[in-house]
C-alpha cells in the first residue's frame, strides 16, 4: 500500500523556535507538496517540489522554507515559529500526472 | 486566479437518501478531477477520480463531469451516517511547463442523519 509518513502527529513548540516537519514517501514519487489547513480557509499550498533539490513557492510561503535532499523525503522548516503558524500541516505526493495526491496523516502544530 | 468553488454547506440528508455535492472550476484546460473525503481531524482520502465527460460509478459513489460547463459533481447513493465528512473537490491546474498541481475547493460538509 502507498504510504506517506509524517514524523509527528501532534507537536507543541514555543514562539521563536525553529521547527522541522518531516515527510517521507515510499512510492518513488517525484512530486511532493506541503499544505496547511485551517478552518474556513481550506487547504493552502506552502511549497512543492518536482524533483530532488528542486522547490517552488506555493500560495503562502512566507515564514517557511523546505528541503529535499532525497527523493523520498520533503521537509518543511519554520525558521522562527509564530502563533499564527498554529495549524494542521499536510504532506502529499504523487507520480503520474493524472492521478490524485496521497496525503500523510498530518501534523497538528501548536505554537505557544 | 485559478479557482475551484464548492458550497461550504452544511449539507444535511437523511440516511438512505442521495447526497449531491457540486463543484465548479475556472481553468478550461483542466483534465483531471478528484473527490476527497476528509473526516474531522483526519487527512483527505482520495475516493473518486474522473478524466472524461460523463459519469463514473464506483459502488455507492458516482462522479459526473461536464467540461463545457466546467462542472463536476459527486453523488452518494444510499447515504450512511459513516459518510458524514467534508468532501473536497480537486482539479489539476497547469503549473510551469508540463508540471501540474491540484487546486482544492474549500470543501462541503455533509451530515447524514440516522
């Protein structure tokens, strides 16, 4: 079965901390994505990557960066966490252009 | 701005009824369309995909696509309380050359009442 694994289900961090959210997929997918999901705002794309060491900004990249050193791993970095980054973070991947994404189980991040 | 629009709901139907969920999209060249189900506190799960005009059936679910009207819908027959969830419509939008990414609607909350 296809798997996208996010390292943490729940995370609590302090304001100003550097936060790493990890995502690993075992499907040899080229494309990987990071979203955040907030009530009433839907899924918003933060960053995505079409290949190793490649990254592109999504709709809301401010305050975030990403790293993709290996094909299977796509990391989201909050350089200096702020309370407005409290959210559900979802990683997704896909391979063939006409198939939908597979999502990880999500990380609910709370910044206090 | 390329968009995908859905009624936010909530859509409330009695158990055993047909639930009809609708979605419109702005990008005429879109070729791939998806429906995701998301239970509260969980991540989205792909339940249907459709690529050509007409109907596609899978069990109690039917996806309908009309590219001329830029409209896609999901019908759930014999609705069950376990179908209560938010349903997300997603459409591929070309992004930079041959790559593409999905654009999601904000979702419709469906409640099936026993």
